C-alpha cells in the first residue's frame, strides 16, 4: 500500500483524536449578556470538543474506495480534514484539548445513538457540519445541557427561539440581504434600483427582508419586477431601466443555474448602452461561469459571502498546502470551514474557558476569516448567536475582488 492509501485508511479509522495542549489563562469575570447570565466561565486543564460530520464510514467498502471516494462522502471528509489540520496547527501552540470526531451518518453511532448513550454531555463544545432534523436535535440538546453548539456550515437557525448556546457561523439569508442593502444604499444613493425575483416563497422572503430591513433606512423602495418561469423578459425589464443613471438590479434568484440563465439576459441589456450592476444571492458562489472572462461582458456582478479563500494569502496557502500533502488534491471550501470553526472554538476555550459567550465580541482568534458573532434578539430575549460578518464579492470580466 502506498503512502496516499495509508493516509486515507488512517483518515477513516480515526474516530477520536487526543491532542495535548497546555494553557495558562486567568478566569474571566462573570458578565451579563443581553439578559442571559452565563455564569462564571470555568477554566480547565483539558477541554473536550466534539465534531459531528457525515463521513458515511460504514456505507461503503474502504478497501475498494481508497482513491475514488463516493461523492456523497466527500464534503464530510473534507470538513473533518480541515478540522484536523487546525488541530495539528494548534497542537504546536502548547494547549490542551481532546477532539472527538463522530460520524453523523453512521448506522450504529449516529446522532440519536450519541444522545441515547450520553456521549456528548461531557463535552465543552460541539462543532457541527450537520443540517435538518439533526441540527435541531443537537441544538436543543446543547441548550438543555448548557453546552455551546457551533453550527459551522448550515445557515438554518433550526427553529431556535431561546437558545443562548447555539451559534451560526454561516449567516442566514436575511443577514446576507441586509448586508447587500446597506452596500447599495451607501454606494448608489442616486441609482435606479430594481428588485427582480420569482414567486418562490424563499425569494419573496428575501425581497421582504430587503424592503423591511430594520438597519438600513430607504426613502423609496426599489421597483419590483416579477421574473416569469421562462426567465426575464427583456421587453418588460428594459422600460424599467434608465440610460441616464446607474441601474442596480437586485436579482433575488437563489438557484444558481436559474440565476446564470437570467444573468445572460441582463448581459444583453448591458450591451445596449445601459450601465447595470447586478447584486445577487449568496448561492451565486456556485456559478462557476463568473470566473470566465467573456461570459458576462459589460456587467459587474456582486454577491455576499462569509468566507473568502484568497489563494494568494499566506493563511490560505498554508491550509491548501497541508491539505494537498495529506490528500493529494485541491482543498474545497468546506475544508476551510472545518479548519476555521475548530481553530476559533479551540482558541475561545483556551482564552476564556467554558462557556465563552461573554467574550464573543472580543474574539481575535480567526486564522483566515473574520467573525462578528452577535446576539440575535427577539422580544428582548436572546434567541441565539449569529456571525454577521460578510464580504461583498465582485466579479467583472472573470476577475474576482472583494471588500
């Protein structure tokens, strides 16, 4: 068996990693956080972190799939690999942590079994690459047991209404829309603004987030244009444009393929003498054609993102090189999400103990991505915490920039 095969076997058979670190930090004084008293954080000689990710270890034959892993298992494995790169990195910083990795799609040790066998109640923090009912189950367990649960990938709030131990690193759709709205208001105060969307409920919701944004004051709502099922009708959209002004089209289409088709239609209008800038949804990161130079001529396209993997920066290169050494391929975005979540949580525990929520606003422990972890308040009650930091990503002639 060659070295690559050995590394892959090693990846799959490890469910728990014990990583020894040292620490020497003072206890943080108790603080009141938006009406919820977390109590005095506890400092420990060793912290336990559980990582939940779908590895599907018992659903395929390892010996036959050492090189060509099934596609459904890749995201969970990549998240795991990113977390382990972070663990190896922080191991050199002399801290004391034990990391337990659990396969959320295991037939025998899945989420329900983990809870039934009480394997998570002794953890100091849980990091999850999970969604759907699993996300809600773990969020409610974390709240009941007062254990911080960091949801690293899913943008869902899992219907949490009063859960101060639940944190979203991937912002919800309304947060993306509000960030986009703020950018448009600050940069294009005199522009002609059109909001185009379909009649799908999630796209109507996004439109409502925009016009009812509590953080950005608008004196005039944008012109609303309903996109037909067959796509934008040039003859109907063109009369809404103004050749004497910059035209901002907020294209609130979430499906990446459908958004691409409609961007091609808007590109034709931009070639007819209109100055058009298009703002879109966070799902547009999946439109690969944005990176193609001649795909959308005369069009500037923007969307929001909580993670930018700038391949020319030293931190991004570091993670990429570590992943390539271990897996022999290019790191996906979810590798970085696994790395960032683990790196953040480990440093918060080391610095402040558990629970560390009182000091979310002081976190300076990110490796690549800044976080702005803020309490989400409803009716004067703390619902959960959410990352509010978002980049504005811009594509023009295939070139990406961000701010």
